[in-house]
C-alpha cells in the first residue's frame, strides 16, 4: 500500500503525464480517507465512526470490505432469534456489528456477540471493555484468514468461552468452546444438526436454519419463545 501511494504521488509531481480529470480523481481519493498509520485505541475510537469498516490491532488500523447479502442474512437471522431468546429469559444482551470489543492488544468488531448479565458492566458507550461470552463471525473470502487465524487465537487467549464460525457460501458451521486456557476445542461442525450453546442456557440452533432461513417466528416457536 505504501509503495502504491508513493507511485501515485510521483505521478502527481509530473502533471504533464496526467490529464486534468485523472489528476483530480487521484487527489480526491487521497484526501477522502485520511488515516494515521498508528494510533492508540482511544484515538481509534475518536477517529472511527459507525460507517468506518475497520478494526484496531496492536496500534494499527485494519480496514475491511463491506459484507455480502448472504453474510447479512445470516447475521440478521441469528441476531433476531438469539436476541429474542436472551431477552425473554433476561440472560444478557446480544450485540450486532458495528460495535467494538476491546481485548488486550486489539479492538475487534465481531459480526455478533452475546454478553451475559453478569458481564454487562464491561459495556461502555462506544465498546465492550473486555471479552464477550460468545462471538459469532460469518466468513467471507476477504475475512476468512483473519477469522480462522488472528481472531481465533486472540479470542481463545482472551478467554471468550464460545466461538462460532459460519460459512454461508460453503454452508458449513463450526462451533468451538474453550477447553484448557487459551485453546479452543471443536464441539461440532457441519451443514446440519442441532448445536446447543454452552454459554446461553437452553439455547439451541438447527444448523440448517442458517442456509434455509425459515421465518423468524417459526424458529422462535421451536425455541419456545413465542
């Protein structure tokens, strides 16, 4: 990225090589998203707004791409059924992105997280100060490396008890629970079956719902919420 930026700046130093429209377009793109290379987490929170697609990792700002429709459908469905279940039993709070989760060396923005009642004191106006009790990440080609790599390790080290990885394109879901400290154990994986959460008492998920997406009310009836 730095090399490309220098390349563009070099072109701008030689205006005879550019027509007016292209020069204006490059200048506008350089000015549109000014971003410091390094910043504290407090500076990051002040800099980023709800439309900024970014996370904070060891002082660096990491940008990411907008979500696909398949991604949004899975997240919305889970948020509705899990949120209604948790609310009906006063178990805590389900939070959708964009909302930051501050860990020891990073500020991540999970697609969905559950915070149990006993940990609601971790909530701040702009972020969760500490680990959630359950985190869901919905995979995309762009995020797969982070979700299976850096985040997988960070979430385990932070002590997040349950981590779901959902791949809507491949129609596969993986459910991990914390085994020994800092290590996840695969509890269940596949395209079908019933997964029972270890941290949300009584909550279960029919994995096929993620691909076939039934009406939310039908799913809630099966869960005993309505």
